[in-house]
C-alpha cells in the first residue's frame, strides 16, 4: 500500500522534469541557454532539450517590435516649445547579446529613443521640423541603430508621428500661409497683366504698320455690336475710311 503512492510520486516527478527539459521553440523565437550560470549559446527553432536544474533558458522574440514613444516636451533651436511623439520599429538579431549585455532591452530601447528624440529635435528649427520630416527620421534611425547595435538590436524605422504646436504658434503659421497664398495670387495676377500688355503691344505694332487692318477691325466691331444688341446704335465712321472710299470712287469716274 505504501509503494503505490511512492510510484505515483516518482512518475509525477518524472513528468515534471521531462516537461521542463523539453521546450518547443517557434520559428520567430530563440532560447538563450545558460548552464550553471554560463552562457552556452542560443537554441531553436524546433524541439530543444534542456538538462533539468542545470540549464536555464530565456526566450527571446525575433519579430519586429513596435515601440510607441510617449510625447516629449521639446524646445527647438529657435526657442519654440512643442510636444512631439514618435514610433520606433526594431528587432533583436543577436539574442545572446540582448540578454547578456543589457538587463531589459525593451525598456532600454524605449528610454534611449526618448532621449535621442529630445536631443535631435532640440537642435532643429521649427521650420525644419515641419518640412524636413524625412531627414529627421533618418537621423533618428541612424543614431538609435548605432547605439543599440552593441545590444544585438537593429532599429529599422523611426517616424515622428505628431508635432503639437502651441495655439499662438498655430495662428502665426496660419497667417504666414495666408500671406504666402496672397503673395502668389498677386504674382500670378501681375504676370497675367504683363502678358496681356505684351500682347496688346504686339497687336498695336501690327495695326500701326497695316492701316487696312484697322478698318477691318472696325467693321468686325460693328458686326459684333449688331449681333449682341437689338437696338439702334449710332457709330461714328472714321474720316480715313470715307477718304478711302472717295478715292476709289473718283478713280472709277475718271
């Protein structure tokens, strides 16, 4: 009667030990294995056998991690106070370094991203922050990737998500944009006036060299007025036109 419970205990203990000795590692994971406190390497994917009590394993994911950097209060180079947040995409490419070199690589990357964001954006002016976003993103990504390389972490993308401006600065930027639109409208209007004046100058030069063209233009104007208006119009006839007809008539009579 005493043997049966003892056997059950042994079987149960064996199952527990076997369960701890066998690990199933997915394709996107790796096990960093320590034997008696000493790093012996990484294992996986697939079935990994561990020596119970002697081996200790830490699981590390290899997929890209999305890190949301909380809003940071930043004073730009031209002394404008803004609030900026960003997003960082990174992944672990050396699991053993990510566990051995740094205590918590996720927390360390988050803190580094916040300090780097404040440092880089604090050295840029507001116009650059608003217009040269791609350049700033690349600079942030290069700095973070260089500093986290020793941790076995690869920073792939950094994106500044939102720049929150003070209300008075928003109104100033709106007025500046409106003034710029008005300036462009005036320039376009002036260019149109210049082109119209140049066209009129060319037309006047042509009409000055061809008197008959003036008369033809005169008749065309009369025709247009007659079509558009249904009332009687008294239109003065140029003396030059009468003289032209008189000369032709006199010539025929002779």
